[in-house]
C-alpha cells in the first residue's frame, strides 16, 4: 500500500487527539496543517513535527498533492470548508457537529455527492472499544435486535468545555455537541427512530445552552448462563484517563475512514447518514420547546 498524505484543518484543543491518532496508523502521513490563525498553525506544526503550515486552504491544496483532509473546526465553518474541499475532490472527514442546522448539512452532502467525493462525519462514540465489543457480541451471539436500551453519558471532568470556552455561549449546546453521539449510538444498536420526546435542563449558569457500568465490563445473560466480556480500550503512550476510550476511538475512527477510502465503500458515518442523527438533534430541541412528542 502506498503512503497516503493528508492535511489537518483546525489546530485547536481536540485536534491534538486527531494528530496523535493519525501517527498511530501505518502508511499515513499528515504533511500539512491549516488554521486561520497562522501562529496557532505554526505552533502546532512545530509541536507535532509536521512539514507545512498554512492559513489558507486553497493555497495549501495548490501547493501539495493531498490524498485526504481531516477537518477539526467548529460547525459554522464546515459549509465553507466543504465548498473548497469538494471542489478539489478531496476525500474528507469532518468532526461533529456536522453543521449548525439541517439545511447546511444537506448542502455539504450535496456538494460532495455532486463531485463524487467521499465524505465522513467523525462521529467517534460508536468507535469506542467497549461499544464495538458490544456490537460484536450482539452479532456473534445472534441476539435479536434490542427491544429496550438506556444509553447515557455523564462525567464530572470539565476539561472539555474549559478548553473550548466558546461552548458556553451556544444556546443549543449539549444535545448538539454530546447528545448527537447518543442518538448515533441509538441508531447504531436499535435502528431508526420513529419519534422523539425531550425535556432539557440547565444546571450550570455559565452555559446558555441546556445540560443532560463502569470499567468497560459487558455482561451477557443467555440460556441461563452469564458471560462477562472485557471492552477495555487499547493503551497508547499519549492516552490518559478519564479520556482513554474517547482518545482511542479517534484512532478507530481514522482507521475506518482510511479503510473505506482504500476499499472504495461508503463510510458507516457518511454525511448522508449523519443527517439522520442531526434530524433527531433538532427535533429534540423542538420537542423540548413544545413539550410534546415529535414524529420523525
């Protein structure tokens, strides 16, 4: 396999996980980074030993042969970035949230479809090791599709928003930023939703927006027997708790992106697929506002 050369757009807090994850994959090299703030891009380039840094995407693409791009920027920039990358027919992975509204998400999908260019949304919760293991067990043990599931996410570590302070000012925050992961997991395990009912609350006055088994053990009860599976993430030098399963999932997500490109198959979390999860997000906000069930 020839070495694929990629570029990373966006040099903020979570981009560090992305670049470290790329370095774990064979035959992949991130040769360029790009950020509107050239000082940030230059610092990122030096810190992670990358060859080139830019503040202009078009200039970067004109100067280098790029096989794929990883976009790790905020959602309101994705449409404009997508216009450029799809024009150059560059296979793209875009960090979620995919877009700030369904209209822009559909526009991005349309751009890539028109230019026959692969597009994936970096929806990384489903690529966490314990969740992949659970999906494997369901298939291996030939279990029926789940009839009931309680999927929740909770942590007490504030680093996610203390390092991304712009999140404080988003009126639609947690369901769009974290809740979409849970909607994607619901679709991953249960299939498509027919309706949604949501009640939000805000327990942190700093935020304008709303707010919502330990040790990776998976227990299977079947035929009056109990089996315990271990879904622990793999250990890498740069990974640390409590973010280990999320950091490792970035590697798994990158790998799926590249494997799908090489095999010329559609990504599981394609842009078109992610629109279904985004639809749940925005109908969730509608449900909260109207205090009623919304049919999908």
